[in-house]
C-alpha cells in the first residue's frame, strides 16, 4: 500500500486530478440547470476513475522510455513493478465497464457514453493496435488520444440531462459546445507541456518533431477549437466577465508562444506558455459552473 501511496503522490496527485474531475463533474451539472443531487458525486467518482486509469496506462506505456529519460519516476526506480500496474489497469477497466452497465439501467445515455469512454480508453492503451504506425505521426497520435474528452464531457452533462444519444438534441446542446471547449484547451495544454527544448530526444516532444513554426500552428488550431466552443456556448448560456475571459484567454497561449519562440527566441521560457495553457484548461473545464455563479 505504501508503494501505491508513493505512486499517487508523485504521478497522480489528488489536488490536481481532483481539480480536473471536480470541474468536469460540477460543470456538467451546471449546464443542465437541474437541482444538485447525488449524481454529481457519482460523476466525480467515475471521472476520477477515468483519470486514474489513464495515468496508469500512460506510466506503463512509457516505462521503457522513462528508464532512460525519467529514471526517477516510481516505475523506473522500482517503487512498483509493471505487472502490478497492469493488474490495477485491468481491475479498473472491469470496474468502469460494470459501472457503465449499471448506469445504463437508469440513464441509458450516460451509460452508453461511459461505455464508449471505457472502450476507447482501452483502445488508447493498446494504441489502437497500430502503435508503430501511429507513433510516427505525432499530431494524429495526439488527436486520437484527445477526442476521448468529447464523450467524457458529454457523459458528465448527460447524467443530468434527458437528451438522447441517438437524437440530435445531445449534439446541439450546450453540453457539446462545452465539450469542444474542453477538447481544444486540453489538446493545447498537451502540446504546450511538451515544448521543453532540453527534453530527452527519446520523449519526442512537439518541439523536437515539428519545430517551433508547426508547433505554433497546432497551438493556434487548438485555441480556435476552444474559442469556437466558447462562442457557440454563448448562444445558449448567459455569462458575464468570466465568459468574456473564456472567449479570449485561448488566444493568449499562441500569442505567448509566438513571443517566446519567434520574437524573443527564448524557448527555455516554455513554462510561461505551459502556464497560460494550464490556466486556459482550468477555466474551460470549470467555465459552466463559474458562469452560473459569477455575474
């Protein structure tokens, strides 16, 4: 148990992942305008399970790389054995699948969406069984591992909504607009956290693979996806100053990238770009709740 506590403290910190899971669970509820009930807690627990499973899968997939590039992480230094993590991954996958079946009995849409999340997450773990081909196409690899945020966000919303998964209502809803915001900001964050010019070549950061110009274009594209989601959400959700910030905050990240990597040519300052991407991500995840609470 002590080894798992070390793993959680170092690779699955409760405050950070609680912020992600809590924001997704509460914002999904806030968009529905329903009364606060036990389903918010259920959403939080199931989304937290998703992030725990995702983290363990990433740690196991990166084990051989981390032995060289990040030897101080728990798995490379022997705190846990890969087989222990693999068993935990399989156990959580079974729990998530059972949860999806139980959910289906009282909320078919939420159950189906959580089932989609569970199956897609397993395919991500197996690299869709085309790992070698996908590994050579970093943008496609990143996109294929980010689109899961669409059904995850819709799952949180559908727990409190009557929209049917087979009708157009769910995809024309505020929940889908918010899911686009989450996708754009999460993908942007994923790119911006992989811009360290001194990172080990084995880690294959976006900066190493694409260089500054193309990395900047990817960041701009993700910012506009988040911006499009925010603008569509403005049609269905009234918001004041918080909404104004959400509309334009995504654009600050590519501007900071352009300033850091093109104008000043100081890539060692990449943490500033990553920080803005992190702020944008947090705001977009929590945006519906903040818009509901802040005038």
